[in-house]
């Protein structure tokens, strides 16, 4: 990435500057040591001339001897003349400066590239990010002749990045009210699906017949129209110990895209008794944290651990474009209705807006905590953001205002708007599932489990909710109106 090259160039420039200072200090030290050697090792002529200096200070006989040439070592014991303590202090200062520069140069020379661990609820090894490539596409939404496919973190048109002000809890605020009565009264659990490992990703089919649960290395398919003692299918997507982080079903209800701790996303044909793999979407990085699909299922957006967003043409299954700007892993994404604009949340504590056709970043909000979850209400231009510090913030994008919701006691790991965009749910590591009215209250319903809730989804008809938990189960809830 460009940011990696900039860091490497900065490191080499620092090494060069330190090495130059080291050479200068070495030359200055050698010169001072030579001068002190001359003053300390006097010749017989110097001894004779000292008598003349004592009798008559105007008749000074200069020394004609020179110090023998030899290599000066820093650990040599150098005699210090009694009449020049200032020169001794200067020499000791030069020696200390030389040692300091020598240590600094060694540190820079041995410095290793930064390696950031994967964003995870477990422990994963650090990994390097390999070279990234993009491919041209004929998709008109992804076609742009005037700009590069790889987007820089700089705002191309030079427009200002807007920042929103801090929320004052003591100041009364106006809460927009819903104009519809399609607000739930609550939820009730109806099914428990025993996945067998922590359930880090969940999804509904449309129409709502199947539930997909993702855990360690595999996705299991559950037919909720039949007894739920065991899954009706299983997709072996990644290595057994690799987390499934996101599951998305395309509009045809037959194609499933799975992302997680792998350099590739997998595409599956979920029809029939034996699902089969259809292809791969390369990400060229350690993990995909989240994935989104446009309403027409023509474009896919992948949030990657290296801080980039990969955009795919799902018709030809090619990587068409990459957006660069975040300084840490991108954990979540929300896309508008036509797929041309999207918002991303990151571990760098920023939420950023991107324009797909103009291929540039167009807005940014800065926060004080890592963003773990995010969804976008495209009808009203509102963001809902879940943070590591347990807060949820509803952001009015048009007016640059935000509202603080204290619904959780720990990290908010999942957040989802209902399809009618009148309410949303959130889940967290505190085991809470909350349902709130759009955009910021009141809280409609809250339920608690004995373990962390890691993921959530809402069915297309807004009648069911599914959550995945650390207790190795997924729970299906019915929404009550």
C-alpha cells in the first residue's frame, strides 16, 4: 500500500539523517580527542618553555611536537588536564552524543515493519498484506475513465472533511418521530439452533425459509420449516480454526457469499441438497470483516483487515476497485439504495463516506473509540454506529449532528436497521439484544443472554430476528407487532 511505502521512506530518511549526524559526531569527537592528546602529552621543549612562562609570560615558547597518529577508541582512557575542566566536559558530552546516535542508528537499522493483529474476539497471528490488484469491468456503476481504479486516502476534489460536534447530554434535543405505526412491541424467542462453535455470523434467506449460521470454518444451513434438530446442509468455507465473519445472500436467493479469516471470499450455490462452491473473490489480505451487496446484487463491497474496501463486479466475479483511506481494519459497512455511495466504520475510530462513481472519499466523522458495527439508513441519511466503549451514536449526516444512546454495558458487536428503516437492533459482548425506535429511541425491547452476542440479522419482512452467540448457539426471535 502507499501508506506502507511512505512509512518505509520515512524510516530510511530518518536512518540517513541519523547516520549523517553519527559521522559528524564521530569527526568532532576525533578532533577533540586529538586536541586533548596534544595538551596532555607534552614534549621536552614544552617542559623547558614552561620555565620561561613562569619567569616571563610574554616569552612563551610554543610546542613544536605533534601527537603521533593512532586510532582513537571510545573506550580509551584519556588523561584529563587539570587546568581545563571545561574541555573535559565538552569531550564527555560529545562521547555521550556519539553513543546516543549510535544506539539510535542501530535501533532504526533493526526496526521491523509494523504488524497489526487481526480485529478479533480471539487471538490470531500477525500477517503481512500481499500485493493488491484490480481488474477492469464493463459494469457502468464501476466504470470511470477519468480517475484511477485504486483510490487514494486524499480527498481528490479538495473539499473539506466535516466533523460533528460533541454531544452534550444536558442540552435538550429534538428527536424525530416516526410517521408510521410499523413499530414492534417486542420480541420472543422461538428457536435455538445448536451450531457447535461460536456463531460469529448469521443471515436469513429471502423469502424467509432458511437460516445460515457461521462459526469456525463452516456455514450451516437450517430449514426453519422443519424440525431444527440438525442442519440440512453445511459449507466448508475456510480452514477449521478460521472464523466466519460475514454471510450475505444475493437477490436470487440461491447464491451465498461468505467472508472471514481468509485471503478469499467464497461464492456458493446454496440450491439443492448439496451446496457447491461457484467461485472465489480475492481480497489479497488476511481477513474480510464485513461484506455488503447492492440492492440489485450487482456490486459487492468487502471490508478488509488492511484498511481498504474492495469493490467487486458480482456479474463477472472480479475485483474492480479498491478504496484506500482508513488507517486500520475496516469492520463494518452500510450502502445506499442504488449502491453508488457507502459508509464504512473502522478500528481507526473514523466513519467515512465514499462515492463509487467519483471514486473518492466525500465525508468523514471522527470519534474517540474503535467502531465495531455500523449501518446506514439511506432513506433518511442517518448512520447508526456501535463502538468498543459500549456507546451507540445515531448520526444525522445532512446536519452533522449526533445523538448518544447508552443501551449496552460493553462493546457493541452488531447493529442492523429494519428494512422499513423505522427501528433497529443492536447486540453486544454484554449479552444484550436491544430493539430501539429510529433514530435514537425510545428503547422498545431488551433481552439478555448468558454469553456474548456476536452477530445479528433481520428478515426481509421485518418479522424475525436471528442472533449468534459465544455459547455456540443461534437464536431465532419472532417480532411482535
